[in-house]
């Protein structure tokens, strides 16, 4: 189980499909695999939180960095607004789902959530992301029958689908009429 956990600790998304396939090959049940991923998120929380706290403390003391942090906070508010009004828990979960748990935790911190609530929000989004990737990996591998090809397709989808979704969303928003009957 340790090799699976080590793959899940890789900060870039490629560890998920590799860990899922390794767990399957070692006959580790999916609930145990998901639990290992949860453990990796908790380890990440304890490793990243001091870095986040240090960054916040440093940024507050340096005016140009404080202005940059405010710009980031406003950008996160705009991102969160896509999921509803304000940076509520659902919007923050969606940020963690759509980006990564560290960004989700940073957004939760900017919204005023402390360590436990902030990481609970970030980990919830990341676990949802993990579930989607785990199911997609296992189903695709059952069709392709080749772990290397499965990994390549899943990794390509992980990196290319968000770009494609943003482009389609932008194209659709350009075609929609403005509220109030304007064109």
C-alpha cells in the first residue's frame, strides 16, 4: 500500500491514475484506495499549511506583495462567483475540485476559513476530483486493457479538458444575448 500512497503524494495529477492502477494490480479494494488518497490529502494539509501561513505573514509585511495578494483574492472571488454568490463552501469545494487542494485551501483561507474548515473544504473538492479520475481510469482501462495507454489518455484528458471547457464556455457566452434584450 505504501507505493500507492507515494504515488498519491505526487503533487501533479498524474499520481492518481498511476496509483489507482497500481492499487488495482495489487488487489487493493477501491474503498482502501480512496482512503489512501484521503491520507495523502491529510499529509499534504500538514505539510502545506505552515508554508501558507508563512506566505500570508510575509505578504502582509511587504506592500507590493500585499497588493498582489489582494489582486489574487479578487480573482478568487471572481472564480468563486461562477459557482454562486460569494465564496461559500460550495464555491470553494468547486475551486479545489477544478484546480487543486492547495488552491482550494488558499481560497478558503482568503474567505476566512481556519485550518480544519479550510482543509475540510479543500479535501472535499479534491476527493470528488479523485473519484472522477479513479472511475474514469478503471473504466477506460477495462476497455483499453493497456495501463500505459490508459494513463496517457487520462493524463491528456486531465490537462486538455479544462482548456476545452473554458474555450467552449467562452464561445457560448459570446453567442448568448445580453440580459434585458440587448445584443
